[in-house]
C-alpha cells in the first residue's frame, strides 16, 4: 500500500517567543519539522506534503533541504486542522493510498507506532493515534465504544463527563485519501473555537456507516512542542533516550550525561566517547575509534582505531581513515587524513589531503584562504611537516618529503626533498651578556636622573 504524509506546520507558535516559525526550532541539531518528516520517512512515503503558513518560505527551504521531493502547500489563514489538511488535496490529486497526518511540532512519533496504525487500517476506515494521558489537560478526548472510536471531542466543547476521559488525541490520523478528503468536506466550524476540526471526521465517518478505531502509544511519543521550556525538555528527553540506545548498542561512555548527540549521530559498537563531547549533525564514528574529552565534531567521518582529541575540532568534510590521530587543539576542515596520519598538537588542517602515515608537527597551519578564495594543500604519504610550518596553499608536499620547522612553504616540495624556508640563524659569541650589561647601565642612569 502506498503512503502519503501530510505534515501540518502552518501554526505560528506564539508561545515560542521567537520570529522563527515554530517547526524550524531545532532539536538535536535538526528542525522539529525534519524530525516529523523522519518519523514518516520510515514508511517510505510516495508523497510528503507540508502544510505551511507562518514563515512559509523558510519552512519550504528547510523541508526541501531535508527531503528534496517534499511538496509544500500554503494555508494562508489558520482556520483549523481540517482546513489545513484540505490544503493538501491538490498536491495529492490522483493518489489513492493511505494518508497519514502528522504535526510538524511533534518530533517523537516512532516508526513502530505508525506501522501499528497502518495495521489497524485493515480493520477500520479511520485510525486515530491516542494515548493515556497523565494529565489530560486541554487535549481532545477519544470517546470509545469497545474497540471502536465513536467521536473525538475537543476540550473546549467537552462535557464534564467527557473531560474525565483520560484517553487523549495525539493528532495523528490515518485514512485512505479519498475517504479522508470526503470526510473533511463535511466538517463545519460550529464549535467553541470557530475552527474546522480534523477531529470531527470521526463522528462524520460513523454517521456514514464507516468505522473508526484508536491505536495507542506511549505519551512520550506524542509530546508536542509549544514553548521554549517544552523544547528544552524535549531536547533532554531526546539526549537521554539516544545515549541509552548507543550504550545499549555497545558504545562506551564514562559520563553519558555530558555527551551531546545530534539527530543523526552514528557511533559503532566498541567506540569510546569520553566526557564532554559534542556531536553536531553529520558525524559517523566507526567501531573501535576513540573520541577524547572536550572535542566538537560536525560533518565528520572517523574510522576504526582513530583517536580524536582531547580538545579537537572536526568540521564538515573531515574524513579520518583508520588509526589517524588528531590531538589537542587541532582543527580539521574539509580534509582527508589517510591511514595512520598524525596531527597531534595545535594545528589547522583545512582543504587538505594528508597522505598515509604523514606526520604534521605542532603548530602547522594550512594557509588555505587568501581573503577571496580557498586553496588546497596536498601532503604525500610519510611526509614530515616540521613544527610551525605554514603551508601557503595551493601547495603540494611530496611523498616522504620534509619541511624544516618554522618554514613558510610557498612552492611545491618534490618527493623525498627537504624544504627549509626560514631566515638563517646568526650566533654572536658573548653578545647576550654584553647586551644585558648595556641595558642595566641605561636603567641605572635613568633612575639617577629621575631622583
Ligand atoms: C489538536 C487536536 C486535539 C489534540 C491535540 C494534540 C484538533 C481540532 N485538535 O489540538 O484533539 O489533542 O492537537 O496536540 O485537531 N495547524 C495548522 N493549521 C491550522 C491549525 C493547526 O497547520 O489551521 C497545525 C499547528 O501548527 C499544529 C497542529 O496543526 O502543528 C495542531 O494544531 P493546534 O492548534 O496545536 O491544535 P490543538 O488545539 O493543540
Ligand atoms: Mg497543540
């Protein structure tokens, strides 16, 4: 059965106290919207339609950045959730599978839960995702009759008896496309909010002799973000869950609470992550690698046996092959360090290719930027770059070549050659003592004149 996702993301999110549309606030390094899209992506949807309103241009850019095929439709006025879903109708013209409606501000719905909903579609025309709420608050309530769902009543419209129901509506709904849009056509706005409620489709379906049912999930999955404190709580929940999963899978962490993960961080079993490490998006660490304390990684691939840090920074485009060493206060960007290469101390390696087993001395800098353009540095296998070498790119240092400490290398160095590019040392016997005596005498004279 083919699936279409409709993700509601038109709301303003007033309580976020921000100009940024609510669904673009980040959780674990990705916009909330991307998390919702990710939940649905597990079903391999044929269509993904985002309903945008507030900040639609930014929402469109983020949606397409995450999933280039996503379609964005506009809801210019937020007249309610049914009205929002109706905006997706044209985009889904001719589609005849099941539609799953998700909210862009609800990041934790799991793949298993969505699969359970699809299973339930075999028994019911409309499937709604519910949850047993600890504090049902202002959620819509699910009115059931045995296994079937009779209707959903919004808090504002509910009677005392209905408000006592603890089975609540998550907002996630699944129905076949034609049925869904037919039902939505019949939704009115004669209710306490004057809105077109998507939840009304359940009662309308029942009136038409169709059946509806509820599938339940853990309340944690249905957590929606409406405010900064809720976003912070969701971030904490994400981090706790993801750390626990990684540890379960065999990643070693001494102080997991201090390790910050991104939505897409991949760490192989047996890899070790020391305290206070931050993973921004796009990082893969292979089994057996070690990320030492206080390192920051983004857009980087770290292979087996490599050791990074302490205090290292890996920026996007970093590729570290097996057994590479990147030590303290070393920054690497858009660079490939081949097997066994070492940059152990205080270096900047940017836009570079570093050959296998090459050794980069302390303080080495690839001078990759001339103020206008970026240039590449190439270092051959087993080359030895002396401490404090400035490699002024574009420049190439050959296989097994060597640069003298403190050199400013502006020309290519052939394989096996030694390049020294620094001023000649001059040594003047006895001159140090003589100089000190001169200076002392000068100081004494000044003191005498001042008194
Ligand atoms: C909705 C449900 C309620 C459920 C709750 C779960 C309805 C009528 N009510 O209520 O039963 O318990 O979610 O959180 O569906 N949106 C649009 N366009 C609109 C209106 C909303 O895109 O015109 C989007 C919002 O941005 C949000 C989502 O739909 O992502 C839900 O809207 P919201 O206003 O939060 O609905 P609730 O009142 O919370
Ligand atoms: Mg809400």
